[in-house]
């Protein structure tokens, strides 16, 4: 393999250091945005760290004070002495473009990270003893780490928000936007599922959380935004059959008794063909699922990601089961914010919450007490097991909502024939 060229922009690094030691106004803007690993040369890192130490201590940043700081730490010889600091004045542009310099430094840093990550992955791939799953998992984690530190995702000031987003948008009243929900009262209460949100739907086994989630996903598809379902409990065939049942009102595998039933099935199939829904049954980690989402996003507009369910996700470096679930919960929330799509995460509740007179609450999530902290919305289904022969009545309780009302319940009926939930009128 040929020797790699490591991306750098040494002249820009010199300009930034030179201007920061020349004028405090430039340093004020750079200190808030530049990090030490934005510099590619070790001597520039040492100089920048010295500048930051003096700045943070309230001292006056200039060449002599920076040199004195380096000298006290025995680092002066590694940066070329005072002569190198003075030489940073040479060839400085008359009109500094600090914003452009910062963007160039951050862009080049990301490129370096990509090169290093690619080199590491290449070595793993060349090692025949390394499992393929480990290589793919490492590749996915590297991509997440690189994109998570996108220079455009740092802090933003109120001035920048007003300039880029606008006052009208910032102060616009809460509206029913995002992915619309198939039930009027719930839609009005939540105003849809918004980009970047993580909504958690909790329930005990056989309470209908998958059916309710599939109804939401199907509704999203019919709105023109493709759902992606990470199914770890039911296969794509079973999920497809349930969606056909929900759309047609007749069991998907039933022998048709009438022309009306056949027509209903044809309409359901046509709808699912015209509005694709994606199933992922292969991913075994959050990283792998995010890779799937990126592949799908290259060919379709993703409306919502559905995870069924949280407790089935594994981590390669698992230590403690509770910690593992917490880490996966946090990773899903960060993914929702990163990809700017809503995540609907299904979650099992702890058995102690459903036996005897136990009540489900915000802290009832199985094997983790951190899920409710990560979630923007937490809902749970209350009631006994669904009757498979006749309609059942349950309640959907909204236990948490960051931007709206919470602490109330909506009554639903579940029809076993259509596998659909319907709101019960007040």
C-alpha cells in the first residue's frame, strides 16, 4: 500500500496562531470554536494550548507571554523557540478571514480522521483472522464518531439562531407537524412525531405495542415518508402480513369469503407497493442499524425509524445489562437528533410493574432507569392481555412530553380481526 498523505493546512494554522497573538478580538472568536486537534503539527498544538492557558487565566496573550509559558513547561525547544513565534507574523494576509480559517481547520481535521479510520479498517480487513462482523461494526462506529463531530454541529448563539432560523420560525406556536398519528386525540396532544424526537412506547408482553407501532408506521408510509422498521422479534414477513391485515381489515392469510375481502386485500397490497416500508431484521447493534438507515436514505425519504424492541439490542462490549440498555437508549436518541427523523422505540416493562397491583410508570422500563431521561415522549399501554376473540379495551397513558401536556390517558379499543387500535370517544 502506498504511503498515505495526511491532510493538513499548515499555512492556515500559522495564520490563526499569528492573528490570535496579535489581536484579542480574533482570539475571542477562535477560542470558542477551535480545539487543539484542529492543528496537525505538534508544535502548533503546544502553542495553541499555551495561548488558551493564558487566555483562560485572564492574561494578555502575546508572543512573549506565550513563550514564557512554553519555557516554564520545558516545551519552548519543541516549537522552535521565540524565533518561531515571531516568524508567525510573516506573510499574514492584510485582511484576515478568521471564519474561513476556522472552517478550513475543522474540515481538514475531519479529513484526517477519515484517513486514519480508513487505514485502521483496511488493516483489519487484511487480517484474515478478524471476523467480518467486527470489521463492519468498527466501520460503523468510526462513521458515527466522525459525523458526530461535524464542525457544523457545535454550539450556536442566539444571534446565529435569529440570523439563520429567523424570529418568525423561532417563535411560531406549536403546531401539528411532523409525522401525523392515526388517532385524532393523540395527534392533537402530541402534534405529531417531530424530527429529532425519540418517543418510547412501553407495555408488557401481549399488550399490543407492536400492533400500535405498525399502525403508526403504516400511516407514515401513506403520508409519503418511508418508515424503517428494525424488527428483532418478528420477521419481515410477519410484519408485512400484519400491515396488510391492518389496512384491509381482514387477516392477511385468511381464505377469502367474499369479493369485498379480496378487493380490500388488493387495495392494501397496492398501497404497500406504492408506499414502500423498509424492514431491517439483520442488524444486531445500533451502529449497524444506523448504517442501514444511511443506505436507505440514499434512495428514499425516511419518515420514521421504528425499533422493536430496545431490550433485544446487544452491544459488542457489553459489561452490565442495565448499562448496556442505557447506552443503547442514549445512542438511539443521539441518532434521532443526528439524522433529524423521529425514532419510535418499543420497550418492555419490568415484571414488577405488571404483577399484582403494580402500576406502570416512567421508571418501569425493563433493565434501565435512564430510558425516560433520553426520551422526549414516554407512553405506555395499560390493561390486561388483549383478547384474541373479541374487542379489548386498553388505555394509552402519556407519562412524559417535553413540549406538551402529560399525565393523562386516552382510551382505545383493540380489534383482533383487523389488528387495529381505535380511539374510544369521550
